[in-house]
C-alpha cells in the first residue's frame, strides 16, 4: 500500500520526464501562465488607454516589487507542502523597526540591518515552531501573523514615521538610467537568480521537491526534513524584512499596518504560477509570471475604470481556478496511474 502511494505521488511530479524536451518546456502550467500574461499585455496595450506608457510600467513594477521578492522564498516553502502567512506582518514589523531606528538617530544602513535581523528572528520563530515543535505551519503562521502585526502596531500605535533621508527615498523610487524600470529590479534579479539556482540546480532544491512529494521517503533517503524547512522560514523572514525596508522608503512611511493583506496576494500569485498547494511541484519562472499576470491584469482593469471590488473578485476566481485545475489534473493522473497498474496486473496474470 505504501509503495503504491509513493509511486502515485512521485508520478505527480516526474512523469513529464518521459516526454520529449519541447513538450516538457512548452506544454505545462508555467508556459500556459506565461502565454496568458503575454495575451493580457497585448490586449491591454491595444484596448486600455495609457497602459503602455512608461509611467504605468514604473508604477506597476514598484507596486509588485515586494510581492515579487517575497514570492521567491514562498515558492520554496509551498513546494515542501508548508505555508507562511506571516510574511506581510513581518514586512510591517520590519518597516516599524526601520522607522524607529532612523528616528533614534541611526543611519539607514544600520536601521535596515536591524529590520532584516528582526525578519530573520521572526522567520526562525516560525521555523522552530513548525519543525522542532511539530506544529502545522498553517496554524503557526496564522498565530504569528497576528503576533508580529500586534507588535508592529503596538510599537508605533496610530502614528507614522515619515522623516527618512532624501537620498534613500529617492534611491527607492529611482529608475535604471534611461529606462522606466525601477532600480529595485536589480536586487530582485540577483535574488531570483540565487533562488532559481538553489531550487533547480542543486541537491538542496531536489530535496525540497522530495520533501513535498513524500516527507517520510525523503527522511529515509537521508534528507534532514526539519532543518531544511527551518532554513526556508528563515529565508522567508529575511527577504520579508528586506521588502519591508523597500516598502518603507518607497512610500516614505513607516506604519505598523503597512502591507496588510499582502500575504494573500503573494500566495495567490505563487499558486497561479503553477506551484502545487499539495507540494512537490512548481518552478520560479511560473511564479514570476503569476505575479506579473495578477499585477498587469489589476493595473489594466484600474486604468479601464474597474472598481477594486471587481478586481478582487477576478483575482479570487483566478486563484480558485488555479487550485481546482491543479487538483483535477492530479486526480486525472492518479486515475491514469491506477488504470496502467491494473492493465499491467491483468497482463501479468494472463502471461502466467
């Protein structure tokens, strides 16, 4: 029985390697999301006034930058069949720490370092509770979502800090020279390359897929499942801390309620980008395309005069469809594996 379950779950991730390379590259969920993104861009450029203006591109990337950054470690976490709902609260907490540091007379680099350290500590708390205590990540991060947000709001109350050095706020809003692309794209590309290499080209990355497919089998194969997951939550906290610094400088505003609700946008984009909520499947290029798809669609609809409520409904429908389609495909593949197994069994019996 255990062998049959392991075979079915492994089939869910590795079956495509039996196909030709072109089919594995072009016929998958990630390619479908990239194609849909290209279609949305073309239609919006033709139909929506000012969608293709440089200013639209600038504001779109600025708005999506924190989501793009945090989606990188979130992808790795969900691939291992875990989740981190506290990321937006860590953004808010790191924003407050940055503001308090500057207000106390620290330089921005020192305040920013303190904010990242706070993010690392927050991620370590999540990781320790999930891996060493053995609590489910959903329950843990719902609790720390409220905890970190409560600390952030408690430190500043209803006030805000907006007296940041012009050099740093201007840098956060600056574009790559000669382009409408914000400078934040540079650290994002660096981090994206690091995470892509880590996930797709190292034994550590392969271990993440193995954990997501079957953590018991991964443990028996020598993978330290608990420690691996712990470091993923630490990474998530560190990147969320960095995103909190950028968020603060971009809007010149440190508040305890900064980035409220952002965790849902991040998870929606990750799932839409092809990462399975059941673990064991996903790729970073699909996730990046998922973030850009949701952001591009929202931007186009806003420019077209659609209300935010309708945009939220459309985003929700996309998320539900992505999860349902993944579940349906998994069910179809399981049925196919079962049918093949029965066919082989009948064939072996007739040969005997």
